C-alpha cells in the first residue's frame, strides 16, 4: 500500500476536536507566558495603533460609553468604574446593587440608554443571590441573573428600578452560566440573555428564565407582542430559547436584527440570528463535545430547531460582540467583532444577509477578550481579562 495512509480512519472529527481542545486547555493550565501587548497590529485592511487606556481592573466584564469622554466599566467582583478622558477614576460608583460574586457570577454587563441625553438611564446585569442554603451538607447560594437601571449623580447610583427579577424558586446554586449581555434595538426594546445556569434541560422549558434570550421594554414592562405572552405558564419576557450561555449580543445597525454568540461545551460555540419564539436547540442539538469527552447529544439537527449561522469547533469561548460602525475603520462598517476568551483574540466576521462570508483575526494573544465595542470616536475598545485592562484600537496615521 503506497502513498498517504488514510488518517480519516484513525481519528474521527470529534477526536481531533477533543485533542485540539485538550492542547488548548493544557496551555491554559501551564500558564504559558504571554508576550507583551503589542503597540501596533497589522491586519489585512489597516495598520492599527494599540493603546492601553485602563489597567489594574478586577476581571472587567463590559464597557459602554455615556459620551465620547466618559465610559462605564464593570468589574465582576462588583465595582462599577468610570473612565474619563481615557483615564480610569480611582473610586468606584457608590450604592450599586449588592451582587453575588461566585464563579462566573458577579457584576456583568453595563449598557447606556440610547437616548441618554433625555433619558439618562444606566442598565446593569448581575447575579442576584438569595440567602445561603444547605445543599448536601454544603453551604450554597441560589442565584439568578437580574437587571436594574439607575442614574449616575456625581459618583452615586440613584433612582434605581428593578427591571427583571425571576421568581425565586427558579434560582440555582451552580456558580456559572449567568449570561448576560444587554442590547437595545431601533424600536427601543431591550434584550438580555441568561445562561442555562448549569441545568441544561431548562433551556428547553419556557416556564423558567434560564437558557433564554429575553425581551422587555426599557422600563421593565413586557411587550404584549412577545412570542409566549399568551402561552399559559410561560415566562412572558422570553424571546428565544435553547440558548446555552450567551455572552455576546449585538443589533445590526441597518437591519435591527439581533445577533448572538453563545458558548458551547468544548466546541460548538455558536453565532445565531435571534428570531422571536425560535428554539436554538440546546441541549437537544449541538456541535459539541462535553468536557469529559462524552458527547452531550449525537444530534446536530432536529426538526423545529434553528441551525447556527456559524459555529466554532474547537471552542474559542466567544464573549462580547458588536457590529462595527464608525469612521476610523470604514471598510469594517457593519462587520461583526467577536471577542474570544479562550483563544484570546478578536475575529472580524463579514455577514451578508444571513450568511458568514469571510472572517479574519484582528487581535491575537493580548489576553482573554471579555468585551469588544465601538466607541463614539470610532475606535474599537477591548475589555481584557488576565491582565484586567481596556485597549483602544485606532488607525495608525
């Protein structure tokens, strides 16, 4: 037998994926040292200048801009920080809600009202904990993702309103899969995500909040046009279901469509176009391998369940999502910026109609990318973990 052996018979795709995932995990475990963050980057379209605009943050999770000179940054440990004129102020905002900090839980997303000048609301998503309970002899805190809005008066949080707090019997003690991103569409609806909270079958149950994308009005009222508004027993705020753990949400600047990225277990991170009442399949279908090498399901397709527009295998740990819109990188307008925790990079996806046509990596190895957003100045702001910092990407003159 001459020529190349038939490798296909030796390793299945799943085994290759799990091997790649294993190598990536080993690299993380061994803490292979990172090169310093570069001052400049070369991409296919632009030469980019990289500035560190904030550092020393404690697991920063999100950034949003009040105006070109002021931004708010969340720290997962519970700090809401102000960045003014590119400088991080030393004091955190006083009086924000108590958050339950555990595992992936804590203070998560921050979003500024699109009409901030006339409606100066700031929206926060966080894990809300109840009193400690005993689970199999161990202390644990039932928690669920919650949403509030408030106003910033000087350095103080005021006028708080609770927009979403799930029924307490739905709270879970698992310290992971809280979601959560917050976005607004052109009609003024607010969308937010809650992960499956470690109870994967809940993602298929429209009577509970976890494993879903929700849609509410900005004041917390539920739109009567929501898909399950009249379904007996269903949570009226649910917009889509079967979503494992969405940590990226973005609204297309021209179409107003809601796009989402969610983490798969060990591969099968998904990019989805979110449509009302649709089922995105978790955990019935996925392009995934579970952490111990067992597949959760052998199915990638089922009747009545949506296919992702694109999936990543092995997982890059998608986190943070934004359609670029600005004058600094005109060739990138309406292209999708995808952050990755595990791969420590930003990918730029070219979406035409509902298809992914092309992608390129524009930032590599700088740190775990937790959030990526276009600033009012047209620069791209990148929230990094390990090190806890914020980068500003602009065009090299």
